[in-house]
C-alpha cells in the first residue's frame, strides 16, 4: 500500500470519500498527524485514533496503542 500523487489518479476514480480504513501504529501520533495534514490530507473525526482523507478520497487512519507494543515485546522474548 502506498500514497501516490493525484496526477496518477485513474479517470474512473471517484472524488467521494470511501473505502476501507487502514490503521498503522505510529510512535508519535501527534507529529505524524501534523505531518499528514501538512501534506494535504484533510482532517476527519476519529475515536482515540486519527484519520485523514488522501487526495483519492481514501481514509488513512493512524493510531498509538501501548497494548500493541506490549504484545510485540512479549513475542520477541
């Protein structure tokens, strides 16, 4: 998965918001969210997590989850 420039958007693509929400764990959610907004993503309300809409109308979610980190640590033992 990746984010590409809108100039490569298919003529069949819609400008409406839709699609699946993908959440990536990030260590600094505030810094990552601010960077995404500076890149042109639009703010969309979220629940404990943050999500933005990319130039194609896809919703990208980011999250910080301490429980996820605990699980990763336990798996590396």
